[in-house]
């Protein structure tokens, strides 16, 4: 058996193991709901911009209106999601991924 075939069989086996499946479950349990929430938040902004122009043009402070504030909050929410994901990954994904990687490295060495 060549090294390349051996490596692929190790990875195929690891993919079927409980630890790897748990890693995928943890990732999906965070990424999918957060993606759906962000898309809903973005689509709300688009819908309000298109069909609630009176609401979006309400002045809040000086020349700052609701549309500008919600638009800026899109950036804030993007950075918050990136920060929250990095914290989540550090606590819940990285330790398990490191364990799986070390196991794979031992088998392929």
C-alpha cells in the first residue's frame, strides 16, 4: 500500500469516528443558527430599506437616521460574530480538533 493510500484510509477512518462527528456537530450547532440569524438580520435591513422608507428616514441625532444606524450595526454585528466564533472555537472546537489532528499525525508518521 502506498503512503498516499495509507494516509487517505487513516483520514477516512477518522472521519467516521465519534470524535470527528462530535467536532462537526459542535461546529454546525454554532455556525448554522448564527448564519441564519445574521441573514435574517441582513434581510430585515434590506426589507425595511425597500418598504419602510418612512421608518428608515426617521432622524435620531442630527443627520443620523434609522437607516444609517442599522447599516452601521450590520458592521458591528459582523465583527461581533467573528469575535464570538473565535471564542467559541477556542473553547469548544480547537481542543477536539487538536486531539484528532495529533491522532492522525501519529498514525501517518
